[in-house]
C-alpha cells in the first residue's frame, strides 16, 4: 500500500474518539424515520468540524443532508443512515433483554454505527485528496428513514445522486464480507375504505362496513397469491380496524400493504392487480376505497467491479484487535440466541468471507437499490456484533456502544476509504464499474418508482 493511502487510513485513528462519541450520542437518542433531528444535527456538527461543506434539507427532507469536500470528478459518495427501530429499546452492554424505555425506540439495526463509520471513510478520502492534491470530490450523504421509509428513494426522485460517479455503503453485522446479494423492489400502499356507520344489531342493514371491505380484500389477496410469480411477496398490517366497538358497523378501516418482487416492473403489474382486488372488495361492500401510495424502492444491482475493489481492501487491511472482554461479552450475547455454538469458535468472526460472484436474492428490500441504479455501488459488512447476532433484535441494540462495535465501525471506515482511494487512482476501474452498471440497466436510465407528488411520509 502506498504511503499516502496508509496515512489517509491512519487519519481515521486520529478522529476515532470523535466518531465513536457521535455514534454513541445517536445510540442514546434513538429516532424513527424522517424524525432523526438529533442524529442529523450531530452528524452535521461533526462534518463541519472536520472541514466538510454541509448542505441541509436535501430533497426538502429536514433530516437529509450532505457533507462534501474537494472539486471536480470523480465524485465519490459514502451513504449514511441513522434511524432506529420502534420497540427495540435496550440497555447497552447488558446480556439480557432490558429496555431503557419500555416499548421505546432502539438502534437494533446498528445505524448509529453505520452513518458514523461512513463519515470516518469520507474524512480519510478528504485527507487523501488534500495531501496528494488529486482532483475529486468526496461526499457523505445523511440519508433518513432507511427502515421502511425509503429516504434514499425520495432523495433519488429529486435528483440528489445524479452527479455521482460511484457510491460506497456498509452495514454493521456479524460477518466480514462484501455483499453479493440483490434485494426485492417494493411498493408500500395504504388502502383506506370508507363506509357508513350504524347500530350493528338494531340497524345493520343501514350500515356499510369498511372493516368487511378490508377483510374481503385480504381474502382476495390470498387467492391472488397463487397466480403471481414465485418470488412475489404481498403482506399487510391492518392499520385501522375502524374502532373497538363490535356493536358499531365500522365506517372506516385501513390496511397497509407491502408488495415486493425482484423487479420494479413486476411490482407495478402486481400492484395494479392488488388495486383491482381492493376495488372488488369496495364493490362487494358498497364502500369506497382510497388508494394512498406511501413509498417504494428499487431492487439492488450488484456491481462486481465495485465488489472486487472492496474485497481486495477488506482482505488486506488488518482486522481490529479485540480484547478478552470484547470476546467474553460477545460470547454471553451469543448464548442468548438460538445459535448452535461450536466449541473453540471465536464469538466474533475473525475471518473474511470469500468474494462470491454468484448473485443471490435476499428476500428483503432496501433503498440502496435506487442508488445502485444511478451509479455503481459497493456494499460492505464488517463484524461489529457477536457471531449469529440477529438484526432487529435487542441483542443488536445491546452491542451498539460496545468497544467491539466501535472497532468494527472504524475498520469499515478504513476499508471503504481504501476502496475509494483505489478508484481515485484507477480511473479505468471506475469506468469499468460504470460500464457494468450501464449493461445491467440495459442502457435505460434510472426511473424512480415513487410517483411525483407522493409526499414524504410523516412530514
Ligand atoms: Zn434494519
Ligand atoms: Zn439496517
């Protein structure tokens, strides 16, 4: 590794306390999607302190922002997140379920680490550009509401990512690997039924039940399920059952659907059929249905060139050193999971998974998919948690402030920065990544699946 690259990566060690404090502060104030005011302010303050030019309110979203440095091409981005999850409140450093606030929010997906580690990466690239005098722009994007809000897709709809040459992303987890898996595109849609209330016993013939319509719609979907492509997923939550009185014909009810498929185009086809089922339910019950499109996201395109660059650096930068205490805490956490523990196995994974070129489908969705259709994206995971730690569980929240998590986060920052520095030095590699994306897109431009005019949820 050349000296200047080594020095740039070492610059992360010099700001490690600042980065860890930022991550801990975000962990301490867990906020839900589009409401991450403390996290956004904390990150903007740190970015300014580190010499970045901060822009706020991107795409008219109060908690979307960027911190940039440098000028001209290439423009290399690091994507950050900082939203938490409802009901995953949990005390840090504890090996049993024990919420800070019962039913409160918690960082059960490690996004306090995610955004902070990405800022560390952006800083190292900035230091590299500064000391080498090379041309290029580095940008950190603060992206709200990854959990169910598709913040990046709303930002993409506004053209925020249009000038990027490539982007890097990482996620905390139990393994060290470059993610070769694609995701499902999805639409999130609310079906709001309106009927007529009446006494459910004395005058049921006068009422038209919105709750009946919801139930009939859901029954209709069970029949539709057999006649859609295998990978399609249709799931729902009844977000308004109309009320708590069985002696009232419910005049309003709402069901919230997530429709997923490997391609946005398939989601659109299924969505049109789901709408027919909703209209059928409304017709059967003589109610009215209002279809409210909430948000959407695209499937992720895997970029092998980006993955190769990331994997080369993941394999060559030494893993962080762990202490006996780090391992003992991880072991205690592990024993609370359903994992089968093999004797002698390190409770925190100390190996690098080989790079897999075969792309498999993860039956989940994420808004990084939209970024991956605009510019080449490389996605990394480093071990911040004990082996087998389930995501979206109290065990993940409990480990979010521990030293091993901090070490995994700073390691991720170094790997991401190193990969970006390689692309600064090898424009032909970056061109190759871009050509690969163009081919994956079949020459078509990115099309945002969230229609114009759909407002940002909860704002
Ligand atoms: Zn998550
Ligand atoms: Zn996550």
